[in-house]
């Protein structure tokens, strides 16, 4: 649509036809709006997918005692290593999720709230 609109506008300028320029402008606006809608819908889908994956990672962290590696996430959630790494890096805020490199060079993601949850519960009961 956008290319067709550009062609109509060009023809309108060359032939001095104002109506052709106007039609081309309307088509161009429609094409641009369609592209914008598609891009925003794609971003919304990506955010929703990331939120679902993050919830699954949190559940996995709860099962595993509050620490995870990229390989554990990839294997447990059936993700590629790069996708698992992207999810964990996106969650790493240095507060609720922290990453640390072990002496063996393994990046471990720690979930302090999950890890210390039993102690927090026992402290509030007393």
C-alpha cells in the first residue's frame, strides 16, 4: 500500500494531478497505519509471551529452591538456551533476581524471595 501510494503521489506531481496526489496520500496513510498496528500488536504478543515465561520460571525457581541456571530453565521449559538466557536476563534486576558466576564459571540466577520464603514465614508466625 505504501509503495503504491508513493507511486500515485509521484505520478500526481509529474502530471500535475492534485486528485492523484490526494488518493496516494490517503493510501499512504492507510498503509502506514496498518504497519503501525502490526508492529504494536507484535510487541504486545512478545510482552505477553515474556510474562508467561517469567511466571513459569518463577514456578520452576520455587520447585528448585530458589536458584536456577540457564540450562535448567531451557531443559525444564523446553526452550532454546538463548531463549532461556533472554528470559533470565530480563528478570535479573539485582534485587528480586540476581545473577552470580560460580568458581566453575557457571552463571547462577538466585531468587532471594523464593529462597528465603520458609524463613520469612516462620519469622512472621512467631
